[in-house]
């Protein structure tokens, strides 16, 4: 996957992770204790994976411009 195609994927994953984190905090503030596993996994994994893919995409894009 090339760097320009990787950045929208990274932004989407990061945004979904942030939405999941906000949902976890909102549900916890509302008094819910037993949250679904998929929501906790999404909050814990999507945000760092999106960030890592974004950094990787930016590095690959900057290196391809130098050549």
C-alpha cells in the first residue's frame, strides 16, 4: 500500500479509536461497568494502530519526495 493511500486509512482508524475512547468514558460516567469487549478492544487498539500507520505514511511520503 502506498503512502498516499495509507494516510486516509490511518486517519480513519485513529478517529474510530478516539470515538471508542469517548464512548468508554461516557458510558463509565453514566454508571455502566460491564462494557462490551469489542468496545474496550477498539479503544485500546485502533488509536495507536492509526497513529503508527499515520507516522509510517508520513515517513514514507517524505522519503519518496527526496528521491
